[in-house]
């Protein structure tokens, strides 16, 4: 395939609201495992990807050599801002996520709400931990796109493992899903007291949650921290709260 055409397709895919770019073996692995539709994939050594799959993802053995077209390392390096060490990138269709369906999930699983997340890698890490903790979904308020390829890279492709809903206009209200705000002025977290289907709202590390969202919340919770430490990384906060709940309710 002509290198210029390939570069144009990958650059276009990074801006396309229907597509995303998967960078690296783990992102492609998770996307395949959770049913992503792959438009195309290129790599420097498909046989090496099969060896990685045999070691790390035997459920996907045989999926890579027929999917990934071989390109030179110099070509692959020109397709993405940072060439992945595992030597593979792909263009995939975004998974359509419905807000109402995510909120209606009958499981005793919380929903994560991020208000105005700024850093794409950190946003992706939130998706990754939400998927690992088996949250019912992850929602974002604000202009930043949670499906941006940098966020997908930070999530290792786990956007396909749960609903990720962008550009929610306001804090959702759903019967049986109380809205709890992570707030330094809130009550110290008691996992046993948190409704398992709560919507958990997290703000930015610098400014926290907006006054509007705090006013809409049914309650506030705070993570205990050592005196003099002003805040936690966003993804760390999400992980701490989700796993406090998960360990309290038990792991199925």
C-alpha cells in the first residue's frame, strides 16, 4: 500500500468521530477481545504478535497474522505520534454507547462520571480502571473526547469493555442511582454505606467539581489523605473509590 495513503488514513482516523486509532498490542488485544470492529491493522512483525498472543492472550491466538499487514518500522513510526514498542497500530470503529442503557444496567455496579477531564492519558487510565473494576459505564462532561486515540492508548483499548459516553450535558438522574460527589468537604468514605449502583462524580485535580454538580449531588464522599497532601491524581482517586466499593461488596 502507498505510504502516503496509509499516513493520510491514520491521520484522518484520529479526527474522525466514528473511528479511533489503537496503538500497541495490548490496545488491539483488548479491542479484539471485547468485540471491536477493526477496519485495518499494520505491524512490523505479525508473527511476533502471534507469539505475544500465545503467551499473554491465548484466547486470541490466530487472530493477528491474518489481520495485520506487514510494514517497515519507518512506515509504522510515521502513522502515530509515538510508535508502540510492540510494533502494531490499527484503525477501529468506535463502540456506540447509549447513556440510558448504561444507567439502566441492572447490576449492582457503579457508574463513573468525569467532569471536564483534561489529560487524555489520565482519562484513559480512568477508563482502564473502570473496566477492571467492572463499572457499569464511564461518562464525561466537557469538550474533551474520551475516544481520542491518546485516551484509548492510556486505557489499553478497554473502551470496548464498557460503555464510554462522551459529552453528557449534565449530571444524569436515574431512579436507583444516587449521585455522589468526590469532594474534600464530603464525609470520609465508608464503602459499606455507598449504594452499589451510585453515580460517582469526579472533578479535575486542580478545581474539583463545579458548584452546579456539587449542588445536584445527593451526597459527598472524601478519601482520607495525609495532612499537607492537597489532592490525588484523577485516575488514582477513581481506582481508590471503585475498589473500596468492589472489595466491600465482594468480587463475583
